[in-house]
C-alpha cells in the first residue's frame, strides 16, 4: 500500500533506550505509536512508568497515552513505517559492532509489506543503511530495495536515515529542541520522512541530499568533537609538564571570539568515544588510512592512564604509600547528570589505579548499584566514608559533587590526602591537582 502522506503512517519505534523512548513518546502526542524492545524487564519498567535512563519522568510516561509499549513482534504487524533506534557500539578490537542493528533489521524485514518505510537513526558509517541493512530487509521480506524506486512496483520497500541527536542528561536540549537531519531513498520518500519529523521537531528539520550524506553528517559530528578534545587533552599534558594551569590558559584564550571552549577530560560514552571508529573503519575499507582521527582516539583513550599516573605521583610527593592506598573516585558515568555508564572511561581509570595496587571505592549518586556492569576493578559504594581516603578524584561533574564543595569533599580524605579535580568543579586553590 502506498503511503501518500504522514496521515497514512502507522508508526513503530524499534528500541526504547535513550534515543527511542523520547522519540516514541513525542510522536505519541500526535499519533498512535507502537514502541518495541526485546528487553522484557525494560518493557515492564516502562509500563510501570519507570524510565531507568531518567530521560522521561513518571508523569511524562503517564502522559504518553498514544504509545503502546510491547516486546511482542505480533503487535508490529499493522505498522507500515519503522524507525530503528538500537545501539551500535564497537567491539573489544574497536571495530563496529552492528549485530543488534542487523538483528533489528531481520525482525523488521520479516514484517515488511510493499510500500513500507524503514528509517534508521542508529549511528553507522556512510553506506551502511543501503549496503548492509537493505539486503537483510530484502531477504527477510521477499521485497526489493532500489534508490528512487517508485510505488507502482508492487514489491518495493523504502528507506530513510535520520541520525539521532539525543544528549543524555540534557534537559535543555531535548529531542524536539535539536534540528533533525532527514533523508530518504527517493525525493518523494525524503519529503515524506521530513514531513513526519517536522510534525514533532520544533527546532526544524534539514533534508540532506541523500542517505549517505545524512549518515556521514552524523558520524563526523562526534568525530569533530573527539579530535578537538584530543587537542585540548594533549595541551593539558604539555601544560602540566610546564607547570601551567590548563584552565587558566583556556580562559585567557577564550577571550577571542572564535576560540572553541573545549575542556580536557575522559572521552567515553556511546557517541564521541565510538563514532570515530565507524568512520575510520569505512575509510580503511576504501583504501585510506586516517591519521588525525585515529591519533585523537589514541590520545583520548590514554587519558585515564595519564590521570592515574599523575595521581600516583602526587601521592608519592606527599609520602603516601601507594600500595593498598585507599582512593575514592567520584563518578562512574560517561558524563555528568545522567546514569549511563556505557563505555565510561572511568572504568579504565579505576583499573589503572588497581594496577598500582590501590584499593578503589567508586561513588556515583546517579547509578543504581545493581546496574553496574561487571568488570569494575573497584567497589561501588552507597556513600563515601569520612576520613578514610588517601586520595580523592572528581571524575564526573555531577551537580551533586559541585553542591558538596571542596570542604565536604575533602572531609572524605585522611588528614594527609590528594584531591584531584578533573572537572574544574572547584576553584583552582581548592584542589591539589587538576587536568
């Protein structure tokens, strides 16, 4: 059946995580939406109006009366437009892991009917939607895909790509407040997809020239940030050796109108710390060996070791015995004010400190202790002990830590201890070490 306009769309959102849930909830204000996820516990929580990602409040979930939440694929059969929003991480070798995306494609492919539309939001390398996902959709459905295919062919499905721009924990820039890039496999489908998103995105939409352009735009957004942060991280290492305060330098340089306000730190998460590997993977496939992008990745991946080394050196300077020293790490998530620990480089920092034979406690008020992934070399605690630690590291800039202030944070330390402020939460004279 031909989808002539947005009123003909029967929408499903596949994957109800940080990206899919807010998107489905927003669409559900204006139309009936089926929200699908394979995680039964996630579905149960959402039906109980509990979002562990904290992107939506209980009140917001209760208000999504147009959203039908399910893990039963049979509930998707009447849909004709599928938006896929599943994770695309990297594996241990830093190679793209699209297994979840391809599995979602198999599921949707088994449901496709002629004229249906599949829109991908997951981050991929340029070409993945049409070269990797479309063949799976075709094989599972018995239909075929071709760019610019017309609806007068009875066995065609259509594609779109609209990269997600969710910023976890950010209540000022939510899904409707960020310009949405859209694209489609033909001019008509591109217009239709753009109209669909324009119905909910108050910030407006931008229709890209092709699916590949939209894919490339997404993957370079975070690659650009990664390279810029890598530069600042390298400058922080240099300024440390020159005994110059990095933040003071950045503030001075920031008085020029076109200086970009990046700050040093650990670069993790499921976007900035991952997306560059998707682009470099594709670059290598076409015979180009990327230099700047991979150099930035290596530098950022090495910052947790740099912090551990500097902390240990500062402890030695105070004649603190490193072996069995107790260290408190404040924060475990990959960024401030969100519960997401995926690909957090704090895990690496804790491991490096454990390699020095330190005993590490980790405190993060945003993380439920039972949700901490396996592999953390330290111990997650419900609250820090007073007067117990030889060193304290502010690793994540949660608002709770800023509210504590230097005096309360130092109260966790022994009479002789080192306070390392990685996030510039404290004034320059209130900590012993800073990035």
